[in-house]
C-alpha cells in the first residue's frame, strides 16, 4: 500500500472519528414529533409487529440493514490484530455497502475467539438485521461459524472472505473461457491456496461444472490418499478434487493446466512453470499487495490472460463487485439464505457486465465504478431465489 494512502486514511480517521454516523429519517421539532417517533406513538408500531413478526421487515430498519461482524483474527494482510484494531476495516466495509448498493451496514467487533460464543452472540443479535456479513475470521473456525449460523438463523449469513472473492473469480473464469474457446467442463484448473478463499473458489467452480481441479497448499497437491493426515476441511475437498491422485508440488500440478488461481503468497508462481501449461494459459494471481507473479512476468512467460487483486493492473478481481449487490438482492427478496445457485447467478451477472464484443485478454472484468454493477448483481440474485 502506498504510504501516502495510508497517511491520508489516518488523517481522515482523525478528522472524522471514524467513517460512519447514524442519521434520522425523521425530524423531531416539537412534542407531537417526539410522541410519534417515541412513546406513546411507537407502542402501536410495536404492537403490530408483536401480532405478526414479518412486519418487522416493513416497519423497521431490518429490511435494509446488515451487520458486518468480525473477531479481528484474520484482517487483510495484518493477521490477528484484535477487535478494536479491526474496527476501521469493518467501518470501511460498511461504507462500501452503502455507497455501492444503498445497504445500511453496522460494524460489530467481538472480543472473543471462542467458536460457540461467537455463534451464540450473532444468533442473539440477528433479529436486528436483514443479513449477516462475517468478515476477517480466521480459518478453520470460520467454516464452522458460518455453517452453524446459516443453519440456525432465519436471515442470510455470508462469509465474504470465502464467497465474495470466489464469486468474482468465477465471473473471471466465465469470461476467460469465452476468449480461450473452452468449456468449464473441459479445462484443467489449479487453485493455489488451501485456506478459506481457495476452498470456496474450488467449491464454486465445481458447482459451476468444473471437472478437473487440483488444490495446492504449502505442503503440495492435496490428495485424498493422504487420508487422515489431512486437516478435516482439506480431507473434504480432497474427495472432490485431484481425481487422478497426483502428488507433488505446484510445478507438478501446473502441467497441462489451463487456469491458475492463486490466493496464496507473493512470488510462488515461477515464470518457467507457465510454459508447462496448456496453450493460452490463464493466470489469476491474487495475493495482495504482492501477487504470486507480476502480470508483465506472466505475459513474458506466455500467459494469455492475467488478473490480480490490484487496481493498478488490468483485470482486477475485486470482491466489491459482488457483496454489495448480493446483499441488495438477498434483502430485496427477503431470502433466508444466500444459496450456491444465487452465488453462481451473481457471478454470471458480473461476467455479463463486459459485453462479448468488448472482451479481450486485458478486459475480462467490469470496473468497480462501472454503472449498474450492483443493480445487475442484485437482479441476478433475486431471480435465483427459490
């Protein structure tokens, strides 16, 4: 990150004391206004909701409000920095919800790392909100926390670190396939990174029809034959991937691969390995701020399409393309979950924002500020609600 940007952010935080404020939709200028906004008038509103809890969506802020919840254990590139230090990031996320999709978002940081306690707290406060966005919670706890909350809450729960990135990657894959003239069923894909983002990307690709995926972590290619040596979340994914049971390193996995997806570490993709891939290789190097390989190196080594997580290179893969519109659509539809069908629909919506006649190796993704992104994603999500 540019030092200047960091200093500007710090200066802004000092000036404004955070990024958010609460504004009333009502004016309270006299006794009647006060009696309508609060007691005694408000009792009538509460009585109506008590008769029919569904009216909470019509008569309160629940219909347009999500919680952005973190324990501060996996914050950006900063790691486990604790709840209060995570607050500026959660505030920033809330700003993006409002600015890109008109969704009101409340940042909430939790001073606990206990899985059961986090689940209990989020369940207890869930009646306040129309949706829950989990943020920057470390793996593997994030898997259990999200799974349980989806099962036990009656509003959408979405861990953006997993699914937001995965949905935008899937959109990038859809548009790349159009350029290399291959189907998702026929390509060989390598996902480098066995954390929450990598596993979610893998599941989205499988749900979209991919047949040949290998997942690589720091120990090598994840292989079902390793059995109980694998962590539980890796054992699950091993049963769905690497069906040739290949062992070895990232270099081995890349032989004849069509697509590399990196959510791992800086500089791990060597240029000479790209030459071992299939013709017109696609490289998504999303480690931030230093990618697995820089675009110019990848192109010099033979890459046809290169995307990163950075705004200063073409084809930025940025989850701001996904989460505002996804929650906008889910809230509008009053969905109880954000299903895999809704997520794939969101990816297709993002991909559709680049017209086919404008697709090129350096133009496969819409820009974050392109008009209509959140609206198209929201409509795609609403249409996929069952």
